[in-house]
């Protein structure tokens, strides 16, 4: 029988649970939705967290997923182990099955055993498996139920082990849902080394840290609610959350001891080996580097595919570290040209069928990888130069030539030590892990201050600890209302006025049955024409009217929970009660402006991709009545010609006046027709596709009926907002016309001032600039001639002290003029000290110059520091030239006298 591939195993797992009544849910984004506390999605249950706690309801009670996960920051950070061990990864897939108050332990255990052991499914030999159950701790009893259910499956008692809370009790947090766990372990063989045995003790079996017994599946039984005092209350609807790592399961099913030997990694590693021109498995150091690159290319591909970009903070910082570690290992393999984008292409080829979003985003993913690598390679060279310079400070230059080992390494206790702060700078700024600095240092006979490195690392962790994304978590109140009422019907695609029943009411921040004049309210109706803010489009404004003279000003419409639309505003007249029928009216003029800007945003994205390339992806937007803002992935500023091309193209599409078409399709069908999707957006199984001319996008927003309704499109600005992200602000319709007229007015005024025609303004300004430069050069020449003449007069005033000349005098000019004059005076004196003082823009300037033959006796920097105190300032510089500034020009005479006094003492 053919050995299953990892793709086969993934599909078998999902299909097994589908056959047992589970909904196959797609993997959520690696950027958690509505959970600002998490750095990345790190487990299959993350997307269901609110379902387990009852804050959110789904239309199914059983689910199964293959969830993409990243553990490379925060508490779950094994980055430095990746590549050196058989099972550490940054990116991995967690398969799981979930019950939201449906089935519990008996079914979960029976299905786990069937899936793992049945020849129809994974077919893992039963005699190589063992189960663990919670042994009990404190007041929590041991899990006799799970023990009995494993035994009922035919697992021998000797293969059912009891472990403590550290291994077999799970909690969502200090309070909240928690419960015992049960694990399945696979026996790999006693030939695997065990640290316990090496120490003369017995291997601990499933509880041991060695790899003889490998955990392949964890079943969490959410059974209790833990309160703040530590007490446990049985949950009314106990639930199931399981997790089975695909990488580990593939290794077991395929008979491999290392995850990296499975088909999940082998084609990627083979591609790296081919690029490096080295075989995998011959040299362990090379093999480690190949494993690192394979793992990190997977993480890079999926993180960038979900909209994370390399940066110096938060999620982007973690991604940058992952990418730079891969690039460094590429250099260790001898890969001197960028390679990461090529490896990411292999990842996409291998995994794009299971995760189509990376295939759709391939141009962007590979462009980001290429740009980051090119940038880091330049940075890496700078880091090496810093390390070489540091070693030169500590030893003779010939002992630390680049790439040359120390000619005679000193005894270990006497080896020079590279400062921990320098080692940390190399790590934090230039991506050098400590082990790389250590290796390079050792090759040249140096040690590294690792304790100092650790101190700096601890300080950095305190600074960069993940404190949340800054997004607001969705409130419990809105989730409770959504769970109770279901979806609010949106009528705004067809109408801007509608009558509906009020289903819920929030008044002054609390749920209420009624609200009166002056109350701040959120009104939830059964249906509404108001668009709730989402997808970058601002919420509608308008009015709500009803019986008894009720009038509510709606300042905003929000969508705090999928399916829920709230009308935020103030009761101006009358009283509102739940159950009332009210009329909801959108401000139509404002809606029309918003629609025009939203449709123009779609056309703008199309034109940008056409002009710049398919790597352009939306990275955020704002669609308001008075402007649109579009953020997109691109790595260079747009030229004037590119901006003109994009603007012209959008206006061409506007003038074509084509009709907007919408269609509701299944997500996969929408992908097939080429609809654009937004990074990190959570889509349902059925989506709305908006076609505006050549643009096709998934979008729930409101749009113009025909492109001609946009009237006119004008780009107002283009700028960078982050590494690899640009922002265009643009205007449409009346606002675009206003902006064009303002520009025309400014041009006419400029033309009038220049006495030129409107189309001659640039030419006239260029001529004026040339004339200004000529006059500036003439002025500088005149100043130089005056300074030369002045220097002759001033040099005659110098005093002779101890065989040298000292001149301290007040003059006129700025810093540059004083430096030029000091140079000329120093040349005229031949041997001596020049001190010049001047008042410029209400501030004092001091400059001291010392001829080089005197810098052994006195230094310009020391002299100017002392003198600067007398003008209320400070300064410094080189031994032969130093400058200071101060806020008190009245002290210049005293300051110059001080320089003369100090110089005289030193020279006598």
C-alpha cells in the first residue's frame, strides 16, 4: 500500500471528522481576528475561543480544521532551536476536531483511536501507542472517565499512564474554561538516546523528555469553569478541543524519525541543496542550515501571505528575525546571491493547493522576500565590519584580518572578550544570533561576554514584550446581542429608507428597554439600510424616526460583530422602546459620495497593479465621503509619470461609464473567477463579488451604479507609511474638482508673480534658481576675499607665548565663516592657537583651532569646553579644531580671554 503523503494525511483527518458530522472550517489567518492579545494564531482553537466561552454562536456544534500556526514569539519561542532538532518549527499545521457542547470524552477518545489505528485511515500499529490521562492534583480528582474510555477501546492498562497537571491539565487562562487532557504517544524505539539513562537512571517513558515516546495528539476536555478564587464549577456544556500536529503525524505514518525527513520538507530542502550545490545529509552543519531555510521559508510564505510585513516591531519584527535567520544560514551555505524568494516559490508550489491564498499572493510574497534579503545582505556586511572593528580594538590588526584566524590564540583565561553590548547590537540590529558572533570570535581567538549579552537581551525583551496589537477586543455585550438575535438584514444595496422593528437597545453604555431625550444610544433593528463600518468604508449617518415624535440623530453605523449592525447616535426628541417600529433613513447625499470613493478605490487598485505589477496588494483603506485612502504593498516611491499613468487610467475607466455588477458566489468559485481578496480578511463560505469594469473584488460595501457616477478622480498625495507599504490619498467628484481648481488658482498666482504664462512657471523658477545659485557663489567668493584680507590684519594682533602665537579675537560671521577664517589664520601663524568668537542669530559661537604640532600640549576640545561655560553653552571636537555654541553672547569677551589664559599657561 502506498505510503500516505502529508496532503493525504491532512485530507484523511478532515474527511474522517466530516463523516462524523463535523463542519470542515477553513484555517483562519495567522493574524488573529478580534484577539489583540495574541501575537500569532498558535493553535487550532484560537478561531473558536469565543465559541467555547459562549460569547459567539456558530450554525454548527462540531468542527474540524487544519490550522496554520506560528510559534516564534512571546511565550512560544523556539526560534533558536529550529533546524537543530527533529521537531522544532516556526510554522506548523495543527489538525483538530472541536465540539461546542455536543459530544464529550467518550466520542472524542473513540474517534481518535479509530482514526489513528484503523487501516482505513492512518493505520498506526496499536502496539506502538500509549495514552495518558490526568492523574489528579489538589482538590481535582484524577480522570477515571478518560481512563475507562481508553480501556474500552482495547488499550492495555499498562499503556494508559497517569500524568500531573503540567502535562495533562489545560486552562485558557488564570480564570475561565479549563479541564483535563489526554494524549496519544507513539513509541519510536529504545535505540533513541535518553538523558535519564546516560545519568544512570531509568527512562521515564511517556513522561520523559527524550524522543522514545512521541506525543502525536492532545485531547482537551473543557469540563470546568475556574473562578478568581481558584474554585472549579462544572460547565453546563462541556466541550472538546484537540490538536494533532501534521508534521509529527506525517513523520510517524511515513516511518521517519525527523519531521524534516517527511515529504512536507524534502522537496524544499532539495531545492535549497540544489541552490547551494551541496548534498543534504553529508555535512551536519550544512544540513542544519538547509533545515532552517526550509522551515523559515514556510513561515515567511504564510506570514507574508496573511499580510504581515517585515518591520522593527510586533509581528513584523518576529517575521524579520525569521527571514534574517534564514538568510544568514544561506550565507553559511555559500549562497552569495538572494535565494529566499526562490525557496518561497517552492513552498507555494508544495502547499498552494491546501492554502490557495499563498498561491494568489505569490507575486507579493516573493517580492517581499527578495527586497528583505537584498536589504539584509547589505546590513549583514555592515555587521561583519562592526565585529571586525571591535576585534581590532582588542588585538593586533594582523591577528584579526578578515577571514584570517588569530596567528596564536592566547590561553583561554587570557583571551580578549567582545563586549556583551556589542554582541547584542549585532544580534538586535544586524540579525547576528549569539552563536554566529561566538563562532566568528572563536575562529579569531576571542571570547564573548555572554552574561552582558543576556542582560541586554532581557532589557530588550522588556521593551518589546507583546502587549497586544492595539486593536479593541469585541465587547461581550455586542456578542451576546448577536447570539440572541442573529443576523441583522442589510437592505442598503437596494434602498436608503426602510421601516423595521427595534430588537435591542443600548443606552449610555448599558443594555436597556427604553431610552429618552438626551440619551446616547445604539439601536439594533431587525433590518436596516444603514451600512455598518467595515472593509474600510465608514458607517452611514442619518435619522431614525418613530411614534410619539421620536427623532434620533444617527452619527455612525457600526458592525462590532459579524452580522450585527448598530446605529450610534443621540435621542433628540421623544422616547424609544424595544419592540417599536421605526423608520431608518440614510443621508443619501453623503452615501453617494461614499459610494463614489469606494468604487474609485477598486479602480485605483486595478490601475496600480496594471502600472506597477501584481505584487501590489491592498494593505488597508479608508472610504469616507470627502476622500479615499488606499494603502498597498510596493517598495519604491511612485514617480510622477507613474502617478499620472494611474490617474489617467482610472479616469479612462470612469469615462467608459460601465455598469457595476455584483454576484453572490461560493468562496472557491469567487477564487476561480479571479476576484481579488484582502490580506487577513475573514471570509465566509459565500461571498459577494463586485465587478467594476476590469476590476473584480470580494467586497460587501456600497458602490456606484455606473462608473460615470464617480465623475472625476484625482490623486492628492502618495507617501510611504511603513517598510514596503505606500499610501495614496485621492478625491472624486466635487472634492476632486475643488482640488483641481485650487491648484489652478495657485498656478495662476505663481505665474503672475513670475510675470510668466501658466505653462512657463517651471521654466521661470528653474531660471530663478540658477540665478540664485550664481549670486550665492559670488557672495561666498566675496566673503572669502574679505576673510583673507581680514586674516592678515588679525594675525598681526597675535601674542607670542613660549615660542608660539596665541590669537583670541571677536569677529563677525556664522560657523562656516569662522572655520574658513580660522584655517587661514592658523596657516599664517604657523605654530599657535586661534580662538574666534561671534554673535549670530542672537546666539554665541566659539571656535578654537590648534596647530597640530601643539596638540600634545593642549587640545582644542578642552579649551572650547572651558570657554563655552562663559556663554551658557557647551561644545567639543577634535584636538586640532573644536566648536561650541551658547545662549549668552554677552560672555564672548570673557570666553575668549579664558582661552587665551589657558593656552598661555600650557605654552609657558
